C-alpha cells in the first residue's frame, strides 16, 4: 500500500511538472506577443509625436511670419457671413498641440503597461521556477 501511494504521488508530481511547464510556455508566448504589440505601438506613437511636432512648428512659424507682415500676399479677410457669431476659436489657443499631448499621454500609458507586463513575466517565471524546484525536491524524496 505504501509503494502504491508513492507511485501515485510520483505520477501526480510528474503530471504537475508537465502541466505547469505547458502553462508557463503559454503564458510566456502571450507575454512575447503582448510585448511585441506594446513595443510596436510605442514606436508608432513616438513617430507620430515627432511628425506632429514638426508640422505644428512649421504652421506656427508660418502664422508668425504672416502676423509680422512677411507674407507676400497682403489682403484683408473677407467679411464674415451674417450668421457668424465670432465666438468660435477652434484650437487656435493650443495651436493644435492637444493632439500631441494626447499622444504623449497614450505613449506614457503604453510604456507603463509594457513595464507592468515585464514585471508580471518576471514574477511568473520566478513562481514557476520555485514550484518546479519544490516538485523536483518532492520527486527526489519519493
């Protein structure tokens, strides 16, 4: 009866090792996929921020040049239509940089998510290694 119990425990231990290894491989594959997506997203966001900053900088310079009278075409603005109430300012106060701020916010969150994924992966790997060590120690004692 004692031998049967040891054999059963050994079989259960072996199955636990196989199961945990398979689960760890699946977790790691998901981690690799997620990190790849987050890294790609961060690269795209950085590129978009750079392009928009250049674009808004160029527009700002053009507006400034026009305001200083450097424009070659000098003409008065046409009279607004009678339905115009002159309260709309659009994004002129922010110079369109709200889009850049939004992308920077998304980039910061993406980087935080990437760091959390790395931390979770490290924790998962340590838990797996500790569990495997315990199972192998138990296996050796059987």
